């Protein structure tokens, strides 16, 4: 029997609650499948670890998880620690050295969930956003001089490389090709940004030639926000830079009903390093410890993890279980307007896995 070693990094806030729920669901799924198993190794990295040790993860942290098959991540963020420290100290400290350059974010209006957009239900909003996850605006290049003085200056330099843009375009075109509509929108800002974004467009056009069966178009990022809200059915697969996709995918999550549902995968497509799966929401300290965090975003991320591991039947079974549960408004957490707890939703998904005879 195949055993997958999974590094579980719950992080901070509701991250611990939803990752615990995710681990339970994955164990139930393995038991139901009978053909594979999980070994979960838990790592207590994050804000509390920082307060004890002065860093978000140990110096050799990456070596401790380098040989795992995948990483299940919760959220990094702490009210007493600046966000750039928590982000760069943990999440980006894993994503960047592990070259998880493709960040994939599916968005759908699941059964039983109401989109804030009028007249929009399942078929009209079914997107996958591909975010460039290794360079661009979040390259970490920049600096500050004259700190604290009136003449202080600061830069964040966006770095785009031909190799980096080519690989994310190829990934996005391939993904679009594998979806029924074979439709890709390349988000850009080449009207105002004359260098890197123009190269981004050029590379898109070059890579497009390798995929003649994919229909593609370009959208300026500001116009894209309008298209997402006014004509969501005109969109299928989307590729955008690190910053643009960061913003657009939060909008996408809200349009699909709640931030608590949205999943994401940080992929190293070549498999040289482990890939990382996480809900897109943050630590949500306002609801921490109340037992009401929506675990669906983590469960859906677990679906993506199973697909990545090659366990497609188990991934499909978990997605069916999720959809059965969301279809029942009595099992909605407060972010969806319901009264259910994390525990109830988790138990219901585990029950739906057991009851699934497909
Ligand atoms: P961070 O600083 O770590 O990004 P945040 O609290 O600023 O975290 P999010 O956690 O992403 O931001 O979400 C904003 C709000 O959305 C939260 O304060 C919370 O009320 C709600 N929310 C997010 N995720 C969930 C969830 N899984 N279940 C219920 N509500 C959620």
C-alpha cells in the first residue's frame, strides 16, 4: 500500500482549526479508499513559534519537509507581528525556494451557495486563475535608504524573466487546453507598464502558437475586474502576474460566495520539490477559537492535493462529499449565513465520504 508523507503546517489563527479538520477528512478518505494511506507530520511553525524563537520556522525547516510528498498549509499571520515578517518568514520562505511557481486557484459557485452576483449560479462562474508565484511584483527586490529621514526613499522592484513568464504561460495554456472550453484570458497592464508587461504579452503570443486549439484573449487588469462581475461567463482559465492574480483571486473567492471556500495549490509542476496546498483565506483572528471557521477551503485544497498525488478517484469522491454538504444550508458556517460549526461540517463531509458508493 502506498503511504504519502504529508507535512501539515497549520500556522496561525483559524489555520490550526481548518488544517486539523482537513487531516481528519483525508484520513477518512484513505480509509475509504483502502489503496493508500497518509503519514502526517505536524510542524508548529508560525506566529507563536516566532515569539519563542525569533523566526517563523527553524533554520533547517525546509530540509525537514523537502522529502514529503506534499504540504498542507493553514495560514500565516499574527496580530502582534508585522504581516511582511509572517509572510516572508513562512509561506514565501517555502514557496520560493521550492520553486512553486504555479499558483492555481479554482473558483466555482458550489451547490447550495449563493453568489453575491444576481442571476449567477454554477455554470456561469467556473474559473481557474493561474498566478505567477515566483517573481514579478513579489520578487523581494528593493530596499530603503535614509530610513526615518525626510528624504527616505524605498523601492519594490518587479522582476520578470523570459524563462519565468514562458513557464507560467505554458502551464496556463496547458491547463486551459485540458478544460472543456479551452479558453484562456491573459491579464496584463501593458498599456501603462511599458517593459515587463509588454514582454509578458509577447511571450503569451509566442506560447499561444504551441496551443492552436486554445482560444485566448488579453484583458487589462482593471477591465478584468469589471468583466468578472458583469460577464463572469465570458471567462474560463486566467493567467496573471503575482500581484494581479493575488487581488483578482480574492475578488473571485468573494464572487463565488465566501473566502472560506476558496482553495489553492502552489505547484512545482516538475516535482523537484513538494507542492503546497492551502485555503486562500488568512488567519481570521476575529473568529479564532470559536469553532466556526469554514473548513471547505481546506477540504477543496485537499482535493487538489489528491489530484496532484495522482489519486483522482479519491479526489473526485472528496469533491462530491463537499458538494453534498454545501448543498444543505443547515450545514453552512456563519460566513455563508448559516449556523453550523467547523465540527458539524467536518463530520458531515466524513459521513458523505462513507456514504458515497460511486
Ligand atoms: P491574514 O492577515 O492572515 O491574511 P485576515 O484576518 O486579515 O488574515 P482573512 O482571514 O483572509 O484576513 O479573511 C478576512 C475575513 O474573512 C476574516 O476576518 C473572517 O471574518 C472571514 N473569513 C476568512 N476565512 C474564513 C473562514 N474559513 N471561515 C469563516 N470566515 C472566514
